[in-house]
């Protein structure tokens, strides 16, 4: 009897709350009024987890996501492995991302010879070449330099590259998930060079990893002296092994492949390293037959993350107010504006920038939209940065690069929302 009385009191309370919220908002409530009126069991009855002891903290001392978030994970495919699972890619679920920080367990990962597991006690970093005082540092000695913490994205130059001819994956995770953003802790290389002394003839720096691929990348000294870092911390903890533990290079805003993992050597020289020996670098062949040899910075870019094929609008009702969300980023500087189109780029409205807006970092944007049942939309976002760059159309980019390019595809992309609320990746061209 007491239980029935308690249930009646709970039902009466929620019904009254629903009525008050409707009156207060003078329209459709954003609360679950319909569910309360229908006597939703999840509202009217005590929850099962609220009637028993929870796990003690000792069960999970490191901490793991909820078991109900099992779909929020990095993903890979044989199509991205070039036939070699050790040279593999795991892409970030950016459609599930919150804010501008990617958790370490979801951070985009690319390896050329599998993940190396480095003993930090045996770690050594050599800095030599055109420096006055060559040195070999242990991890402890490296960490004695004054540290800084900065938030930056890392993006593979092939992010979106499979879309040149047209959409290949009906998935925002596979179309644009070759990137992530984190809070990095480490030391500016220029701080170390203040101690070592950089010779004036030094124009280039070779960074080399200690994994079995021994990947080497050559970077102009001007960028090194600007904001290049050696980092050992990511989002408040040590780097994960797949992110280059115990130390990696970070070149903010520039191609992710330059951010050499498991860093073991920095050599300063007058000429780029590939002029001396054969090392790998990324190039793209233009329709004219000439190749772009140095890309470096990742251009201004953006994407819609919700709705997406992974987050459709099939459960929305006519008149529901829904938030369209996305990400914008630029290796050239800071995002200043994002435009959103509902007709594939013919007309645009201004979206709102949300939260922190930082240089060479993800910027989150959104737009509130009143959904009309049965409407068909072509959602396209366009970002602008403080260097004056505007995200190009696919026609503009193809006009320069053709359709045989691989890297640095930053053209606007379009997501079709069907009459049923399903979402498809499409390409809109004017020619």
C-alpha cells in the first residue's frame, strides 16, 4: 500500500512539473513532458542501480568508460592498411567527441611498423649537427627543462584524401577521423637550443624515431624556433605507447607525419636531409605534371559531426529543435568564423563558435535548427581563419589539384539529410 501511495505521489509530482515547464517556456518543453504524462516507467519507478551498492573504487583504479559507451571507439579497416596491418590507421570517432579534447584512448593513431614499447629508463635523445654543444639526454634530463602546456590538433595530411573523386565512406569517422586534438605538455625545442647554441648556418632539422621504421622527417628551422615541441604528456598523463611514449615531436598545425613518435634524434643541417640521403616525404602531383613537394601546414577545414550517418535524425518529430554541431580547425592559425549551408553551399548562415577558440586547435561550432518532418537538407560547413583563408569548394580545389591528389583535401563537404532523417555523404559540384 505504501509503495502504491509513493508511486502516485511521484506520478503527481512529475505531471505537475511537466505542466509548469510547458507554461514557463510558452511552447514545447525541452523536458520529457510527454514521457511524464504517459507514466514512463524510467521516471515513475526507482531505478535498479539506485537500489543496490555500487562498485568500490578499488574495482577500477585507472578508470574506464561506461560499458554502455562500447560503440565509442577508434576504428580501422583493411582499406586503410595498404595490405600491412602493422602499418595501420585507427580513426577517431569525432561524431562522439565532446568539446575540443580527444581522450587518449580515442586519439587517432598511425604507425609505420607497429607500436613500439620503449623502456623509459633506457630512453635517449640525441641532439647534434649544427649546434655548438651536441648532447644526449635521458628522459629525466629532458624533463628538467621548463615545460609548457598547449592545446593543438594533430591531423594526417591524408584526412579526407579518399574523397577526391567522391565519397568513399558513408561515415564521418572514416571521412574525417584521421585527426584528434589534445592538451600537450613538454618543452619548446627553442628552449633547449638556447642552452646548446644553434649555428647560424642551420636551416633544417631532421627528426628521427626509434621504432623499427626509423621514420625521419625534415622540418625548416624557422618552424622549429617558432612553436615546435618535444612532448611527454598528453591530457594530463604520460603519452600512450601508440602516441610515441615516452617522447614525441609536436609540430603544431603542420602535417601529422612530421610529429615523429618515439623520438630518438634531432639533427640540424644546412640542407634538407633528403638532399643527402633517401628519406620519405609526402608530395602531390598536379594536373600540370608538376608536384607540390612541401605542404607542411594543414589548411583551414571544417566538418559537420551531428547529424551524420552515425547520428541520424530518424527519431526526430516535426518541430523538434535540434543542435547541428561540427568542428573547424586550421594549421594556419585561429578559426574566426564558420558558415553553415542547408542547400549544399548556395546560401550560408553564421554558426556559433562554442567554448575555447585557440590557435592551431579544434574549434567547436553549432547552430540551432527547428526540424521539419519530411524536409531534405544538404548540410555544408565552411570555415574561415585569422590568416584570411576561406575553406574552398570542391570545384575550386579540384581546379588546382585535379582528382588524382592524395593529401590536403580541405574542400567543403556535404551531408544529405533525407526525408526520413537518414544521413548520407554526398559531393556537390557545380560543373
